[in-house]
């Protein structure tokens, strides 16, 4: 985290501004969270931030070694974490994941659907398999995770919070990003529809999205245009600096800044928030 990045210390309290009762984030203590995409980027930062508030975190990723590394980092920091491999596009993996969570903890309180892929190409150059891959990970993965988490939460009648990571690109179109933008826009509407279902059933399950703008994560390395920028400017950091020149605040977000928004949506501080897109884009969509 950079020196200018805001942070919330372990078990911090949100102080009231007008005589209202403070909302302690330590109400998260003892809760169990499953975080997908936990090997790197926003998923890793989210797992670490939740663990620092005494959440028991299950780190899941198709990159099992990366998920294990995140869990190990949490354990070194005194947190409670475990990890396993999860292909979010495979329903059998989701069933197994929830079985493992309940076998280990006998509860699930928070699901963060963070796993995702990025892709950019003009639609006329795009292959159907490219389109389907983006939809499979970014949209099907969210559907499957949400479905099986809700089934588990209903079975145990515990309520909970599901946070789906969408994108500012799902709210503002960009040339060449039709597949990615479509997948993220669909995540936003899917989340709203399911939030309404849960309200009508009285499930006490809240669903929200976070919609980040530009964030400095390893996902950029998979993009051909970013690889060209690295070659042109000599390093990943220099490539980011070139991109950030066009950002409204002159910089991209750090993953921890998005994780703090997830922390809010996971906590009792957001108990009256459901079906909402929390936009964290530094003004990109204005």
C-alpha cells in the first residue's frame, strides 16, 4: 500500500459524526469469508484486509499456489486462513468448495466473487471462444458462486453478504472492451435482481457490487496493449505511469483501496445496503 493510500487498522471503529452510535468493524470477528481470485490483485488484498479484521478467510483461486501464498501471508500476520484450488466456471468445484468451507467452519457469512479475466479486441476481430471465455469466468463464475452460496446460507438460515466485483467498464463503454464491459454490466444487473429475490424471500442475504476503475493489478500483464507499453517504457511501473496520465486523479487505485470498500459491504456498517453498485473509480464514470 502506498503512503497516500487510506487504511483501516485491525478492529477499527467508525466514529459517529452526529451523536449516532459508532459501528465497530470488529463485529466481523469470527465470521467466515470465501474469496475467489485470492491469488493476486484485488482478491489477495481483500483476503488480507478481511483477515486483519479477524474474519476467517478461505482463499480460492484456479492458481492454487497463489491462493496458498495469500493464506500463508495471512497466517504470518496472525490471521486465520486456508486455501484451495477453485475453477469458478465449474459447478462441481463450487459444490466442493462450499462443502470444504462448512466442513472446516460450519458456516459461511461472506462471499466475495473477485475472480475475473480481462480481454480487449475489436468485435470484428474477436473469436467466439474469446467471448465465451470472458463470459464464463466473469459472469458464469459469479452466477455459480452466488447460487451455491445462497443455497448454503438458506440451508443454515444464517444470512450473509455477497459482494460481486464488477467494473466501472460495465458502466461506461470503451472501444475494444465489448466482451469485458458486457460481462461486468451483466454482473451489476444480475446482482440487483438476486438482491431483490433475497429481499422478497426474507433471506437476510445482501448482495452488492463494487465497480473499480483502473487498479494496479497483475491482470494488466495479460493485455497485449499493456505488454506493448511495458516494452516501450521499459518497465511495468513506467507503463502504469503512462496510463495514469489520463486518469481523472492522475493515478490508478491500489488494490487495498478496493478491498476497503469490500470490507464495508461485508460488515454491519452496510447492513441497510443491498442491490447497490459501489463505484470506486476516482471519477472515471463522471
